[in-house]
C-alpha cells in the first residue's frame, strides 16, 4: 500500500516536543503570553515613532529642516540612534536649528554609544576641525578608527590622514582605546 504524505500531521508531529515550552513561565506569564506582550510593546513603541521618522526624512529631503528637527527630536528622545545622529548633525551644521556644537555633541554621543558609524565619523570630524572641542588629532584618529571599524566608507582615509600627524605611541594608545571601546559595546568611550 502506498502512503501519502500528510503535511499537517507531519508538522504536528515535529512540533509535539515543543508544546511544553508554552507552559513554562517568565515573570508569572506563560512564555507564549510573555512573547505576545513583548511583541505588542515593540510594535507599539516602534509604530509611535515610525511616522515621525519617515515624515522627518521627507521634510529633510524637501529641505524643510525645522520640520525635520521637530519630528526627529521625538524619535531621538525615544532612543532611536539614527535619529540621534542626524539630529546631532543638524545642530553641527545649523540646519533647522541654530548652530550649537554642545548640543550636536550631546546627540552624537548618544548615537555613538549605540554604535552608529556616522556619529563616530562626525565626532572625529569635530575633533579634527575644533568644532565644539579644541582641535585634537589623537581624538579625531580614535573616532575615525571607530567609524572605520563600524564600516563608515570615508573613515579609513581620514583615519590615515590623522595618523600621519601622530607619533607611534599615541597611535598605539589610541588603538587600545578603540579596542576597549568596541569590546565595551561603545559604553564609556570618552
């Protein structure tokens, strides 16, 4: 006799050992309920800022910088690292807000602490040019190195340019700083 393959039965048979998983608890809830609540929270939190992010980007493309800043500030304050980085750049360039290096640095550092390569790069540029800081080629080298490690396309050449201004010991110290920063997942990188 020829047996036919029954997909629903085969799936149910493979899933049988997993059904006990949903009866375990996390913080007094079944894993199934815990995951559902967590997913709902993520959707609601992400959904609240998704419109502002997209609308802010559209405003930015239209060069309506004040509107973009207003929308991105909401998203940045909610912890979105890309919005934090862009808001920092807008303060650094005076786009839609008065030029304000301390505010630029504040937003860029928040984004940099979450591993945003563009924020690392902009901080390197600010140290190199003395925007918001005293010119510091060693710190510029460090931030450009972090941006390079995170894959920023322009960071390597700027890192090399800064290296030409530094002695071997400063480069070695900077490389240790970069390694420690990456290993700490960008926490305390100052």
